[in-house]
């Protein structure tokens, strides 16, 4: 049975999140106070409804306690963000995720029972900073100030070559780049072998510092 997720707030972030979850096979209920926004999402996710997420009766009527997770995607109205988060905790939703604007907001969310806090603007900023001069970087997660994990689009000139041929000799090459996975459509190869051939359109998940990843882009 597909897991069910409620997404509160169908702005740009919430809308993108809800649609992505739906595409991955989740049952997604999106709730927003704007009727036009709700209408725009009909057919794009499992359900979209107009409602006030700061009203306990509304959340109860929608059966939020029966959902596997609820995500508070509201980013501009902190009062709505906090009140909805409090109610989700009161109604004992198993997994509550909420968007935070800053550290103080995040600490507050944690104290009222939110299980996971996300920093959308910060994460987007980090990705942009690490992809500014390397257009192949699609996503970035930092592990230290100088080392992180990048999801990169394979440069076309490296297609039809093996991992070894492009200088990445297996799970860790001599320059210190770890090739963690190859993503090809819906297929994922974890810890690929050095003789695995790469194809145009492949996505590589690698661990290394920015300079090392940049060398791969210019190889």
C-alpha cells in the first residue's frame, strides 16, 4: 500500500514537492487556503483541497492522523507554519516535517514536536554556490566545509567510456573522488565497478571536493 503524505501549503516549494512525491507513487493530499491554487493542482496530485491548516477541526476532518507523514511547506507566514506544526503534533501524526527560515525558527519547530526541519533557501543557496561554475552539478550536500556529495550530469564527451577510462578507477580514484552510484533513468547502480560503461544521460553521484568535481567536468 502506498504511503500517504499531506503537504500543507502549495506555493512553489510545496507544489514541486507534492508533485514529485506523487510521481514517486505516494498518495498525496495538498492543502492550501487559496482556492485557485487548489484548482490548479487538480489531477496533478492525488487530492487537493482548500482549507485552513491552522484549524484543528479541518485537519481532523481530513483524517491527518491517518497519514504516514505531514509536511508544512509554508515559508512566508511563520504563524501559519508554527500553528500547523503544533496541531500536527497534537494530532499525533507519525512524521512531521516543516520548513524553517532560520535557526531560531528551526529550534522552535523542534521544541514543538517537529521531527525533521528543512532549510529550503539555505539548501538552494549551497547548491547554487557549488554549481555556479560547473553546470553539470544538479544537487549538492556538504559533509564538511570543503567536501561534499554531488549529483552531476555526465558530460557528453565522457559517454561510452568506462569509469576507469575517465580516470575514476572504481569506488575511489587516485585523486580522491568516490563514485557512489550511477543513475540511468529509473535504474541505479550502487558502488559501480571500474569497467562499467557510462552512457549519455547518466547521472553520477560522487563524493569529493569542488576542485576534484570541477576536474571531472573539464576532463
